[in-house]
C-alpha cells in the first residue's frame, strides 16, 4: 500500500515518530530477547510500524524500506530505497541495542534522518519489536521494490 504525500500522510508520519544518532546505544538487550512471548509482543507492536515498513517474503518499500534481515545490515543499504543523506552517511550496522535506540528516538541515533515515529514506546516495547524483526528474514523475487 502506498500513500500520496497528503496532509493525512504527513500527520501519519508525525504520529508515528521515534528514531535518531548514536553509534552506541544505552539500551542493552535482555536475556529473554528471543523468547516466544517477546517475539509475539513485538509482532503485535509492529502494527505501529506497518504503515511505513513491511516484513515477510514479499516485503517492499512503503514510506520506509522493508525490514527483512535488518539485524547485521548496514544502515541505509537496502537497494531500491531512497534514504536520507544522514542515514546513507551513517556507518551504523544494525544490532539489537542500536535498533532499539533508533526505534525509541531516531533523531538522537542518526540526526537528520527522515524517520519520524512518535510512538512513546518503552525500551522493553522497542526491544520486543527488534526481537520480532530478528525472526523476519528471507528474500523473494520482487522484495524491496517500491509499492505501486
């Protein structure tokens, strides 16, 4: 699903804020990061992200890039998505800690990026989303393409 940049779309982006710049994050992964309960909680919380990001075998780009195989990936590196200059210039490699911090406050982690998500998520909730994203891998023909 792709939305035209309308007032409604801008308001959606403003309503969905939460990311930034710090090559090291203060959020430490918890020992039960990959527990089934945290993954399920993250799956439910990901609904807040789904207006801009997709995961799954046929995931494409919406307002943001698809998030399959995000952990271990260099920030700003998914082909076919137009990243902000700040994200493209980042040397960050996504791990549990910095992705959790980015979800919480993207502007603090990577100043000048274009992601805005006012989520009011706790560190635990952001970590649950990361635990869920860790289960989302795999590629298929057409993945990463912009949605028509």
